C-alpha cells in the first residue's frame, strides 16, 4: 500500500527512468548480471542522446531564426512608426531581449527550487506583445488593407507566419522549464506531481492534496499518502461502530455475537478503497493491519506508562530517603542540644546548693547542727564536683576512643593505599619489561628483514645478469643460424636445445612442453617434436658456445 507503487501505476509516463550518462553507467554495471537487458539499454541510451542532440540543434536553430525574423520585422516597423536610425535597431533588442531575460531568470529560479510564477506570466505577456507587434507590422505591409482584420482576410498566411516565429520562444522555454523542474522534483524525491488528469478526474481529492501540500509545506506524494491514510482510518472507524452496534443488538436480544457472521463495511473495502489505489488483497488485509497497529500503539502506551510508574516509584523512594535523613539529623541535633542543657542545669544546681550550704554553715557557726549541716553541704558539694569530674572524664574517654578508631581507620586506608601503589609499580615494571622485549624483537625482525632484502637484491641481480647473458647467447646464436642459412625448424630446434641447457640442466625430460608451447607459440605435438629433436641435437654434442656456426661467425 505504498504511494510509490500507486503513483507509478496511475502515471506510467512519469516513471523515474535514468537517461544519459547515468543510464549508460547503470547499464555497464548491470551488464554482467543481466546480459539480456544490457544491449537494448545501451542502444536506447545512444538513441536518446541522438534525440537530445537533434532537439537542441533544431531548437536553437528555430529560436535563432525566429529571433532574426522578428528582429527584421520590428526594425522595419520601427522605421514606419517614427523611431530614429539607432532607435530602430535597438527597439527589437529591448523587447525580445526582455523576453529572453525573463525566461532565463525563471529557468534559473526553477533550477534553484524557488520558482516565481509572476516572472513566467510577465514573460508570456511580453511575448504576446512581441507577437502583436509582429502581426501589426505584417498588417502594415499588406497593400490596400483598411485594418488588422482586413489585412488578415486579404493575406492570412502573412500574419500567421509573422506571429508563429515569436511563439517559438514560449514553446521551447516551456519545454526546458518542464525538463528542469521535473528533474529537480525527481532529485528531491518528489514523484507525485499533480497532473491535469488528476485535476479533471479527481478534483476534490486533488484540491485537498494541493491545499494540504501548500498550507503545510510537504511533497505532493506525502500529502496524497496522508489523504489515503485518513480515508482508510475513516473506514476502520465505521467498521468499529458497526461492530459495536451489532454486538449491542445481539446482547440485548440475548443471542451470541459472532463478528464473522456480520456484514460490515469491511466486506465493501475493495470497492471503497479502490479510488485511493488500494488493491483488493490490501483492502481485505486492512483489519489485520489496523489491529496490529492498534496493538503496537497500546504496547507502546503500556511501555510508556510502566516507565512513568517506575520513575514515580524511584522519585517517591528518593523523597522518603531524603525525609528520613532529614528527620534523623533533626533528632540528633535535638538530642545534642538537650544534653548540653542538662549538663548546664546540673552545673547551676550544684553551684546553687554549694552556695546555700556555705551560707548556712557561715550563719550557724555556733552549734553542732550548724557544723553538721555545713559538713553535709560540703560533702554534697564534693560529691557533685566528683560527679561532674566523672562525667567530664567519661566524655573525654569517649572522644579519645573515637579518635583512636579514626586513627585506626586512617592507618588501614594508608596500608591499602601502599599496597595498591606497590601493585601498580609491579604492573608498570612488568609493562616496561614487556615493552623492552617487544622493542628488541622488533629490532631483530627489522634486521632479519634487511638481510632478506639484501639477499633478494643480490639474487635478483644475479638472475638479471644470467638472463642478460642468456639473451646475448640467444641473440648470437640466432644471428649465426641466420647467417648459416638454417631452416626455421632447425632454428627452432636449436632454440629449444638452448632452453633445455639453460633451464633444465641439459635433460630434455625435465623441460615441460607447456613452456615450449608458450615460448614458441606452437601446438603440443609440435612442441614435443621440437623437444625430441633438441634432445637428439644435444646428444650429438651440440654446444651453443662451441658450435662451429658460432666459431665461423666470431671469426
């Protein structure tokens, strides 16, 4: 149910088919996989490029001819209309040049995807003015014509011919503008342009799509898809309403309700959704798709709700924890303040009692009871002082114990820190040792690579020298054989003999015939014959360095 498929089905002439170099490149890439289609595509590309060349050449020729004819006609007309000598020649340039400028600016703005329709209207208006001036100038040239209509009746071909050439501007420019605007829309991914057939055949829907695309800037394809989705959703709502109504009627009648036995709007889906480009299979599959989408929406809502509940629970727990900490802190502060108040109250009461006892003892110095009371007061004061000293000593002991615990914890933390530092030092030493070993190994490998490169260079040098010597020997042998007038077969046999000496150690059996085939470019049977003949030649004592032919050639 995608818009691309439906749009392509409704407007086959707007299918995005690559042309030009892009099509040629695509055909070259797809060639190995689709050999049956590559050749026709390449032929079509060449034909289309030829058509493009013909269109450009013919269009420029028609535009040039039209401009030249219009220019000449307007120059002659300007002379009859009272323009000066230089004004007669610039008047057509001002009118026709304005047309070209307006059309060119309109094409540039369309290419930049910011069209200005007023410029095209102005260009058409100036083109109409040029056509009118050409027609009037042509009518002035008709002899004995009383007016424009009389001139048209006398010589219609003259007037139509003068009017046809300026009209070429409009036709050619509209063709270029359509090419540029359509290419820009295709590059932007908009393949759902509204056509004249859309407006004629589906005016309400097309107007809705046009209004939506312009009001809320979006491609026509997206607006058309939105329209179809809304229609499908309306059908789904009607289906649900009919099903609910049928279920309520069945429940009221006390009968068992079965949705499959109820004729609903879903049974008419292919007919209802056909105007929106929905196939019958897609229409019949609509209930399953809508139910699946509804289940997915509900699942998403459930996930969001569960996530929200978890977040609320976490926030609630965090608030409770913060409130508990604040409550405990307040209780601790209250207990500490109460302890200070109790200690101060005890101190004041002790001092008051001691002062009272001292006053009583001083006032009643005459009797034994006064002495006893004074003694009791002194004992009470002493006991109070001892109690206060005991409390202070207990507090000091508690503070000392707390400091000892704190010192023990600091000492344990210091010990753990020392252990961690020692472990890290050991790891660093191990890493440094591994790095040193790796560096030594890399240095050794580098030296071995340098030695191997030197040995390879020496081997290549020796091989090159050996090849040069073999090439010189072959050259001298070839020259000597040519000077001796040997036949081609005898020369080939001697060449094979030299190959056996140089590459097979003088043993013909160790010389593959495939190498002889490749070197001499002969068949397998011929190569076998050459190898056998070369073996016999070597057996007879043939030596390229002491061959009599070479000796004669050297002398």
